[in-house]
C-alpha cells in the first residue's frame, strides 16, 4: 500500500547534548501523520542544552537535517526546534472578565485573550509561547469552548513558557546559519508531552521526566496542561562519566558498557558474570580497566553498582523537584520516564521503588513510517515536535483585535490634518 497524498510537510530538529536529530513528517489529506524520513548524529557544540560552539553546532544541525531529507526524498526550508536547556520555566496565568449573565460571543473570548496577553509578566525573559489551556465559567474549570454559553464571569488559564533570551537567540542563530528558517522554538517537555502522554494522563495528573544526555527535565501535567517545570543539570552522560572514572577507561568504552551490560536492577549472578571492557576487534587497544582481570574484563556487579549509585542521586533530585511542585503524597500520580536515559534496562522499576509511585516508560506513538530505531524514548521529543507543529496551538501573542481602531479629529487637529493632506497630495 502506497503512501497517502501529503498535503503539508513539517520539519523538526531536536537539539540535545548527546545527539541532534531531525525528522520530516507529512500530514495527509485524511489527517494521518506520516513520517517521511528521519536522521540523527552525535551532538557537537552543545553543552547542557546551551550552544557553546556556534560553528560546530551549525554543522551538526545541517548534517542531521540533510540525513532526514535524504531518507524522506523531501527538502525542508523551515523547522520547529526543540530546546531542553536555556533556563526553561513554566507558569500559569489566570484572567477573568465580567460577562453579566449573557451569552458569550466571539468578541468576549477575544477581549479575554487580549486581556490575558497584557497580564503576562516575563520579567525580562523570553516568552516561547503563551497558550490558552482551558476556560472557566463562574469559576468552573474544564470548558473547552465557551462560545454560546451563559456566564456571569468568563476566565481563562494561560500557560506561559519562559526561557533565557541569549541562549534561545544562540540556538536560533545556529539553525539559521544552517540555512533553515525557525518556525518556533518549543520547550522539550511540551514536545515530549505531545508524544508520550495521553489526554487522560494530562488531565488526571502525571509527572513527565525526560532524562537527556546532560539535562533532566521534570514537568508536571495537571488539568490538561503543564503546570510546573524543573530542570536538573544531570543526565545519562553523567552516568557514563562516572563509569569511565570508576574504571579508568575512555568515555566511548564506558558508554558501550552502560548500554550493553548496564542495568538499574542488580541480580544475584552479577558478581559471577565478567564483561569485556573492549568491543569485538578492540581486545588489544585501550587501557586496562581498574579491577579488571587479565582479559580486561570487569565484574558486572561492579558496573551496576556505579550505575545504581548515580541513579540514586538522580532519583533524589527528581523527588525534590516533584515535592517542590506539590506532586507528592495524595497529590502525586503516575510518573512517565522518557528521553535517552530512559532506555537503560530496569530504570522504571528502580525509579518506582525510589519515588514510591507507579512508573512507566514513555515512547513515541506508533506513527506510520516511523523507523523502529526511532520509536524509542530517546526520540520521543523529536516526534512530539512534529505533532506539536501539526496541532499548531493558538498563541495569544498573535491575536489581533477584529475591530479597526479609529480616531476622531476635531478643531485645530482637523485643520492641521487637512493642511498636511493638501501639502502631501497637491
């Protein structure tokens, strides 16, 4: 069966500290989202979500996009950009206006959103988006569309995503230097939420923990919207560094050990299992690991001990972040782990025991054309960027009044206006 006819094409780039990935997705005439192509490469010029080398970051972005274009057979000129760093912060602004019991019209909703736009206080920071999450009628929440209903007071909850201006400008410039226009910069937790969370989970209350290479974003969804966000400067690359330091080996060796033999759950047989530090064909290369035998093998138990120690530190930080956002005790619900760090074996069970909450792994939805290698938690944010682009949620900053403002002139002002018009046209 061939691909459906594509009516729109979206390009997305997720700029992470470990990898930079790109995707080209199409929206068919029937409304189906189809992955046309995707690609990724090792990250360069990015440190904990910040651009540290403009030339290197630009090259990596261009390379990742070209790989996605090649597999899709489609070129893109503009992209939606995912950002995990830049001091992301989330806030909810609530605004109400008086209706007087009458039927709510389009003009009332417009007036409410314009009032909400004036209430945004970025405090010198950049606003990535300001979107109406849900409306309230006389204090009652959960109204999707208030038009045609009666109320004394009409309110709206506006979700505002803030970021530091300079890092976002650096990120935008790196993309533009790769000869791409930036449609918008989207916070990674928002994109990951589109990919991993069902509407019911966003409504009932869920914590989304995105474990990246060098940053872990902890976000809380409640009432259908993101209500809290905290960034932890710790990621899966820090676990790799701890392994490299503990055994005195190189980073690429530590990364391979973590991915191939690492686990968050210990077993009784770990101390009897010896795992080679070097990969196939590399037996004679590299340093001898600390504590290794004559064949440069280390006990799996020693590796898992290092991994679990680092995960314990990360879990403590996650627990503190959730408590600060009041997602604890009876107020706390399910936790969803995503990001490349969520691919570690046994991490869901470890986190569930550490946090005392039900935990599951969040993956991208089963989109048509999505490669199996990109259907993992590490690529959830990338898929979410395209889903976000297709949804194209309303941003109150782009709303313009439907009426045309007029100015009434009189007296000397009218004479001066006539005089200027005569002088200009005659």
